[in-house]
């Protein structure tokens, strides 16, 4: 199970988009890939429909999950989260640097 979830802030570590930050739009756990907003644009030729004209459209392509790292919202640093559990048994992700809980 990936430690990166939808609406997490991540930074790209490798590839042509290295160093850019964005929010996760979609997680594809079976292929271990994620789609990040406004990162890794590709051009797709689409056929026209009754509502939309055809043409060349740009959309976000997926990136392998190993090429991104989660960014803590409090300390704004890339980090590997620590899986912890609260006293009531709820599992949470915790920043190793500042100790802040990351919402799931």
C-alpha cells in the first residue's frame, strides 16, 4: 500500500519535472503510479464529439511513485512518513522531522 494519498503535496525527485511540487490528483496502486496536478503534461490527439471539438489536448500523465516524495505541510520539507497509531487504534502518518500528523 502506498504511503502517498490523494490531495497530498509531493515533490518530484527524478525526470524532466525534477524539483517541482504539486498536489496528487489520482493514485493508481495496481501500477504504483500517481497523477500530479500541473506536472508531466503530454499531448493527446482527440477525436471530436458532439459537445467537444477534436484536436490536440494537453493532460497530466502519471509518474512512478518512486520518483516523488511526500512534503510535510508544517515544515515544508520532503520526508518519508512514519506510520504510527493513536491510542484509539487509528493509523496515522507522522512527519519524521517535525512530528506533525499528516491527514489521510
